C-alpha cells in the first residue's frame, strides 16, 4: 500500500515545445519559467540543438499551433489543449485550471488562441 501511495505522489515532468517567434508564446514561456519553482517544465525552441529537439520543432512546424506539451509517457497536447495542463502544474494554476471544466471554456480558449495565432504579425509589433 505504501508503494502505491508514494507512486501517486510522484511528479510528472513535461516538455514544452514552442515557437519563440510568436510574441505571445515567448511571453507565456517567460511566465512559466518564472512560476515553475519545481522545475517541472523543460523548454524546446528553435535554438535547442539536440536531434530530439530538432524533430520536435519539425513536428511543431507541421501543427496548426505555436506550442505543444509532452509528458513523460509521450502524450501530447497541442495549442489551447496544453494550457490547462500547464496551469495545473503551476502555483495557483490549479485555481485557473478549474475554469476549464466549465462548459464552453475550451471553445473560448480555442477561439482566443486561434485569433492570437492569426494576429501574430500585428502582435509582434507590440
């Protein structure tokens, strides 16, 4: 029984693959790095040099989103689907992640994320 209890308390680590050319994603990444006191997140961006990082960036380039999240079991969440997964692992993020269970929240997140993605050239000037 103790082994099961300690197994449940293990903390997963995540890899965030992001396109730092997007101002919004770059700022989000900076906030995550600041709030990630447990160092649960590893970042992969275009400057990452490993072969694995290059293949993850290629995967990012073929997706419709400017970021995705991978956990230790290689499960992936793309774009707005990654946001609640990221939030729930940050201090005070669990409170924000609770809103994602409300009906319509994911629809609004997808809509906002799409608008931001399409407005990158404008947002880059800000």
